[in-house]
C-alpha cells in the first residue's frame, strides 16, 4: 500500500513539474510548432498545380519555342543567301577578268559596232597567250547562250563556258571613235539571289587613231609564270 502511494505521488509530481516548469512548456511548444510546419509542408506538396497554371506554362513555353525556331530559320536563310551571292560574285568576277585580259589585246573589233550594244562581242586579238591557248591574230567571240556565257575560239574551233546562271550579258561600245568597251553581267539563281557586275575596258592595240589613245599594236600583257 505504501508502495502504490509512492508511485502515485511520483506520477503526480511529474505531472505538476511538467506543467509548472517553463523549460518543459517551451519544449512542448517547439515540438508542436515543428510538427504543424511539417504537416503544412506536406499539405502544400500534396496540393500540386492547377489546370490553369499548367496551361499558362505551356503557352509561355510555346511562345519561347516559336521565337527561337524563327530566329534559327531566319539565320539559316541569311547564311544561305550570303553563300549563294558570294558564289555568284566570284563566278562573275572571274568571267569579267578573263574577258578584260583578252579585250585589252584586241587589234580589231567586229561586233558591236561603234555606239552599239548587244550580248555578243567578236574581236581579233594581237598576241598569243601560250601553248594550247589563244593564238596570235585569232578571232574570239563572247556570247550568251541560254544562261551560259561562252567563249568561242576560231583556231582551233572550240567553245568553253565562262560562267553559268547568267541572266543578262551586255557589251556596249563607245561612239565617236572612243572604242571604250563596257561589260555588264547579271547572274541569278532560282532561289532569288542575284549579282550585278559592270566594268570598263580599253583595248590597247587598235589601229592608230587621232581620238583614241592606245599603243598602236605594241602593247602586250606580261605572261604569268
């Protein structure tokens, strides 16, 4: 009997001590706060996303993807256009340089006539260019056939292409004995890119003239080694 009273007293003492001691109340309050915060955290995770939030996120991602794809496509188009225009420019420039070197050596010009123009030029060169190439006093013709600019040799007879994708080729000869030659060349691709090139050349070996300055068939370009 005495032992049971002792146990009851001990339990009562612990109960009074637990409720009366400030440290015990602080520990109990902290535990309750932490437990409540953990429970609220789990409830917020369990909540998830609403349908409206998901739809807004999808719309925003779609807009960003559309802008990015358009930027990449435009960049690819610009790059392709630049490459195509450079290719046309290089091809046209090379063709003009080859024609200029031949026309400078011309001693007579058959077509076009003085003051005239056309898409064909025929002339007689003065000096040979090398073994297996143009010969002295050979008749050369530049003409546009379809979309190909061609060089036609008379001896031996041969035709070689100078440039492709040519949409226009014009040769204009100066009037009044000036014999200034203007070459105009337009190259166009089916995708829309085009390049226009124009230059002037002065034949240096024409017959002696009182109005046109030349070397009277004494000019010759130094052959490249």
